[in-house]
C-alpha cells in the first residue's frame, strides 16, 4: 500500500510542478510562447513534422553518444584524477560517468525548452477558448486550467501515453523551436484578425 501512495504522490507532484512551469513560462516569457501559440494555430502539421525531425535528431545523438560513452568515461576519469591530484579536491562516486552524461543532457536543453514553450502555447490556446465560456473574465485562471488539463492528459493510461503525448509533444517541440527562433512571426502576426485580438487573454495588469 505504501508503494501505491508513493507512486500516486509522485505523479501528483510531477503534474503540479509541470503545471506551474507552464504558467511561469507563459507569464514571464510571453514572446516565444506567443509565437509558438500562433504556430500551433496556423501550422500544426508543419510543427508536428519539425518536432518529429527534432525527436529523430535527439535519438541519433543519443545513439552516437551511447557508442562513444564507453571511450569517453575512462578519459574523463583520467582527467578528473589529474585535477584531483593537482588541485587537491575530493572526488565523488561515479563522478566521471555523471560528468560524461551531463554533457549529453546539456545538448538536450534546447529540445526541452522548445517542448515547454510549445506546451505553454497549447495552454494559452486553451485559455483563449475557455475564457469565452466563463462568466467572469479571469485570464490567469483560464491559463491555469489549460496548463492543468495539458499536464494531466499526459498521464491518462494508453490514450495519454501513446496518442496524446506523442502528437501534442511533437507539435509542442516543433512550435517551440519556431517560437524560440522567431520563424514566421511577422507573417503569422499579420494574419490575426481584430476579433481574435479582443478575445486573446491579457495576462498583465490584472
């Protein structure tokens, strides 16, 4: 029974933390998130294909790194041993393995950032549409609803794992990459109508 509670609380903690991260990103980094949102609305298929290419690139990088890791770890271990002797610092357990793998995870930071920006864009789309269905004008609450629904949907057994996560995740990565690089921001911005501007939630000054 304790294992069940541990798993449940872990999943709940991950969902809450992920929801908070999406809200934080949407509020404090509005530029890339807004560009990602527009990209999702107007070019979802292109975003999916870009995300798929990024995912395959990450898989290829991981495969190449796995092949080289057996050679890199001994070299990093020798380098750390040399530094520990000359700089007089204490080494930790498996520090060479940790440092070698940390390099790969640093390479993945742009992909993770794109994923978060794209998800925050999905949360904003949810907020825009949910705002028109609420009696009170509460844009922050709608954004929180969008982030919560996006986060919880990933953990739905089978459908969430194998349908929602791959499709939404790849679109998020593709749109997030375009949002960070600013691709098509001017062209997308010109296509927005005045009515869409009035419906867009304002997250400042309220």
